[in-house]
């Protein structure tokens, strides 16, 4: 491993970069390098540790999208009055 400090303040990305460095160039570990690269891309980084610049803001709703879809999971949990199937209610929960 090199003594170079990771190029990010995000501890998860830094750990992924160190993990990738350990696997890179090792025979039979190409699939693991690809998996680490995928995780880096999901977090917005390249395998070199550079931040990926996005053209559009991800917080804005897509054209034609339903703006009420984001609150669906909250509404579902508020409507639930009984525990999920196979789960027993705790003594503090009311069914």
C-alpha cells in the first residue's frame, strides 16, 4: 500500500479506495475490484478517488414524476396499526 492519504473526507469512500488498492493487480481479484468500483460510482467517486460532477441536481423531481411518491413510505408506516405478519407486538406497542 502507498503512504498517500485518500483524496476524500468521506470515511466510507476512503475505505473503499484502500480496499481497491489492496485488490488491484492481484490475480483472481478482478471481480472484487469491479464490485468496489461499483460502490465508488454509487457514492459519486471514480476509482481514482475523484468526485464525479453531476449535471443535474438529484433533489429536483423528474419531469412527469409524481411529487407525492416521496412521502409514500411515511404514509404507509403511519397507517399501519398492527405489526407486520410474523412479528409479535412489544408490550409498549398497541395493536
